[in-house]
C-alpha cells in the first residue's frame, strides 16, 4: 500500500533546496552587512565586503572557464583569500583543493595532478615551492598570486602569473552564484597525510559541510558575534568547516599567518577572541609562553583540540591559564570533528585531576553524526561499555565523506559493512563516552598482551622533564614486542633513563614500562603529526 503522506506531495523548488554552507554567508551579508567579518593585521572586511569579494572570485573563476567538476587549488596560509576561496570556488560550481603549505614539492605535484587542478592560487611566500612543484606536474594550472602585506618577504612569481587582486577585479560583485545541483555535489577535495604511500583524495559534499558547520556553532556554544582566531590551518579538513561556521553566528575571523605565541596572545587580548582550535602542540606553545609575553585575559577562552589525545598535564595547565579546553575527535574523512567531549555540569565540582582525566576522553557523537560505535572489526559487533575492551572506532552519517577520489578499492575497503572504519582503536566507558587508545597500527603486543602507546605516553608526560614523547613497538626476542620511548626534553630540564623508568614504575604496570628510552628530536609530518612509522624503522633493526 502506498504511503498516503507521499501522495501528491512531491518535492519542488518551493519546498526543497540542496543544503550548502554558501547560504550562510549570503544571509550574514544581508542581515549584518556592516559587521566586521574578517580581521587581518590592519585590514578589515565587513560581511557585505566579504560576500562581494567571494562573488567576485566566483565570477572571475567562471570567466576563466571554471565550472562544475573543475578543481581550483589553493596554496595559502590563514589569510582572507583562503576564506574567500572556501566560498567563491564552490559559488562557481568548482571544487576547492586546499593544499597543506608544509608539504614537499613532490607531494604537492602529485595532488595537483591527481585532482586535475586547472587554477592554482598561491601566496607569494610559497611561490618558490609552487615553482618547484609545477616543474613536476603534468597539469599546467593558471597561476594567481596573492601578495599579502603581512608576508615577511616577496618571492616574486612566474611570467604568466596573475595578481590576486587584479584577478578579483575582473569579477562581478553582484554575480549570481550557483547553488549545487545536488547537495551530494562535491564542495572540496582534501588529501590524507600519506605517510605510507601516496595520499588519498577525500571528497566532501555540500550537505556534509552545511551540517558540520552548523554543528560546530552548536557544539562550541558560539554566541552571536563570536570571535574566532585562526590557529588551526584552513587547509586542514577545510579548517574543520569553521570558514563556513562563523557566518552562522555573524562572527569575526581573525587571520593569523603563523602560529607563534606572541601574536596569539596579542590577538586573544586585543580582539577579545572567544574561540580557537588547535592540536595539542598549540596548547603546549601557549602554556610555555614566557610570563612577559602573555596578556591578561578578561574572559575564559574556549579552546577546541583534536589530533593526538592531549596529555592530562597540558590540559591542567591550560585550565590554569584561563582556557576551557574541549576535546574533539574526527578525521579528514569526517569533515574534521565528529565526536565531542560533552561536559556535564556536575563534573565542575570534581578536583582538577579528576576533571582533566574526564577531559582527556574523546566523547560522544556530534549532533549531525547519526552513529558512532566502537566495534570488533572482525564480527562487526559493538564492544562492551566497560572502559577496557578494545575495538575500532566506526562512523555512520551525513558528515562522512563521499569517498576517495579515483580510488574505488580504498573506498570500498574503508566502507565495508556499511560503516566508515577509522583505523583508530578505543574503548567505551560505562557512560557511553569513547576514549582512544591507539591507532590499530600503533598498538604494542607484548607477550600476548595489548599495550596502548597512548597510555604509556600519558604516563611519561607526567614527568616534568618531558616535553614531547612518542612510544612505538620495539622487537624483543622473548616478548615479541616491547615499548620504546622517544623523548624530547623540556627547555632547561634534564633526566635519565633510570629516572624515567622509575617514574613509569609508579604509573604503569611492569610489562608496559619501556625497555628503552631514546633522547632525540622526534620526526613530524607536514601537518605536525609525529611520524611513528619513521620511529619504528629506527628500532626495527
């Protein structure tokens, strides 16, 4: 029998429109046209100007022949044109490819070719890198160069470059931009870090970006006219969708070319920043700032962190410094954060040690995510909520990527069983909160017992001399594997292997104690993630 509520009740343009985050900027410009949308040094753009410039970019791109299915790449730091690109590129129907500015030329060349880039927008500071990459590509994109007054040096360009502002001037600020034909249409492509091979192109759609952008505003409890400081790279998961989020609350973007302690503290105080995001190293940078550089904050600043679980010691220091830290968790494949440590008011009465232990958990699903489970990847059954049984974290919902571009095999593998397989291992506590324990490839199996490298790292972070630690599996003749700890010492501190071993004995079971401590600089990827694959190579011999 047909459902009567579907009879003669069809979709039409009056009652159904594809969801896209581009409408947030249009609304903000019409409602709050004179409110400051972007701050960059002495530069200020209102919402009316932000919207007009984004439409000009879309119009100019369309005039260059860009349209649906075309790729526009951007090699830019956190500057206004990157915000404009997040709107102007999809406004002409094209797909935005934001490139990590810390990558090497070979990797950038691979991405440009794989994405089929037709236009490359480059900050002048990165022109030497762009030149080197373009010598290796098959594609020959049109070059548009942004000369930022805040940039340290001008590096010049190529003979066929186009100045960004000149290019913008070719566009119409009243351009009738394109809605997506379908909310499933791609809005961006971003690449995984590719530490074990070529990076995979993660394709995101308008619907997911719309939902996560709104979800950010809700999860972050953003008031109207919130001020957001760009310490998180916009190239990373499209800045976790915050380039679109801020228009939802008529907020102000404060751009920052470099993540350094002095300009961060200055911006926090002078612009009354309410929110910022970053990986644990950003928190470490803030709490390690010299007293004479720090600025007095008149309000609590909301700090959202993801990537590696932050050490409890750093969480406690951030609280003391005046920040309220909220743990998020997600991947490029989930548009950035899709899990949040939702805070219970009754936890406020706990002591600092208990609070920081709770803050170290990743938490529960974001509002726009339909399902979050920790499952046995073999049986696809959910693990018990006992805080001990390990399983793989899996996602299902509208904020999961379309798939990997031009890589059907990898897409089918990661979506097997109707779930997105994260590759992260975790447990579920009795209250339903998820806590990561390791990447599946980073778990250490010693004498048949699973050892979480994160647990060992957190124990070592409690030692005052430890600034950065990474623990990997080291071959062992008797036990198969045992932990090996690589250590970077805090400034002005010193310690020994014996001292750290004794410290671990006070915090860990005996079989979890590293059998070796190595004091040296720890290698990182272009996004700042610790390269454990490199560390494993060092101890595999």
